[in-house]
């Protein structure tokens, strides 16, 4: 409101047209221009700035963040963080600086990758990587590095997954801990083997022998582990953690929900934080379709007769229990 003092007294403005033109000029000077709505009410000018759709906006080549009553100029790292947070840059789609195609891809890893990706073994490496969109300008992207490496910590230090077994229902007494550091597909497989080895199993007699039945639905656990890996914010220094307690499993994913997602959207829609990695997991038959993971976990738990999963969500973490 222009023409209103800090104490709420209406003092008015002298030249409506000039002030209105100045406001419009200021809004247009942003890059891209900011849309504003201006209304004149007697001696007061009311300026409404709707939520804009082309964030971020800069003035004279600089970016600012409003904090209380002041506007703070963003640093380079804060600008990068903002772009990632808004989903304008996907970390899985940028060059993998710690991975060299000629140095780091072994014959064994390559053949294993081709089988998982359902590609013919006769295809040339360069052609395969181009067709799968895992390279740009001759450089392998992070998603490719994560799927082709032998030790993921040499590529992205916090991309390993840590599984821990605790006694009772809290973290006071740790019984076992294991960190998995291969490629992401192998990490997923090893996590599942670890979890299954630590859960109780019932031996159910059948007409043909017996069935070994886990105390929690295996397929629901698979979906939750895959969700944690594929939706992690790999810029974070935090790892995906799997905590196994006497009465539950907690799967902790760094990064919070992707931009545009709310807790109430879980099971209804999905916005992959790492769309290139998600696409590769889909090709490898680890995920079925976008948006189905949480819904499927809920259905599997209901069919199994166990409690529905609980989701604890903060700005930086998502915990699936």
C-alpha cells in the first residue's frame, strides 16, 4: 500500500500516475519481467504481486531472497541450491566429474549393465550410452556414473546406503551395521538381502512343503527402498538409512519432498527428483509407473494385514515407517 504510514495512517500520494508508472517500470526491469496488479483507491495505490511462475527473478543480474524486512543477495552456492530445490536443475542430469568412461567402466560392469538395462550385448558402448541419454558432449552424467561404478563413494560420497539393526525400539543399542557402496542397482539388491536376513520369518506348512513368510510384506519393503534411492537428493551430504527395530523399519531419505509435492499428494502423484535415474530404474523393471510406489505400498500392507506405513516429512528428510 503506497500512501499509508507505518502506523496505519492514510497520508495519500501526490502523483498517482507517475508513481504507478514507476512501479510498472521497476517490475519490468526484472529478468524476466514481474507481473503486478495495481489498483488506485482514493489517495492510496494498492500493488498486488501474485505468485510468479518463472522463478528465479533477477535485478541487474543479481538474485535476492526476502528475509523478514530485508532482501539478502544470494551467493553463488545459494543460487545453485535454489535452482535444484525448485526442480529447475536435476542433479542426475549433470556431468559426473568423478567418473571417466574409459578408466572406470570394466568389461564385467558393462555386460552386467547391459543385461539390467535390457540392451543387446553387441551394441557399442557409445551408442548405448547415447540412446539411454546417459552422456552429454562426451561426458557421462551422474545417473550413468551411479549405475556403472564399482564404488559409488568414489563418484558421489554420500550415495551409499547404510543399514543398521537395533535392539528394542530405539537407537540405544546397535547390534549390526552395514554400508553398501557398489553401483545403485547392486546397492538396492544388497539392502534387500540385508533386510530379509534380519526380519523374522514364519514357516507355514503347505501341501507341498512349507512357505517362508516375512513378518512384513517383502514387495512393500522393495518399493520403499527403491523410492528412497531414486528420490534421494544426491547433493545432500546425508545417506539413505535403513533402521531395523524390534517393531518396525524406518527408511530415511535425505532431501524432503521434491518441489511441487505435498504430503497429501503421496500415493496420488509423483514428481521424480531424479527423472533420468527414475527412467533407468523403470527400464530395469525396478519401478512400474510414476506415482504408483506409495499407493502400492499401502495396498500391499493392507493385503498383508499389517499397519499402514507412516510418513514423517520435513524440509530435509522423508522417513517411511
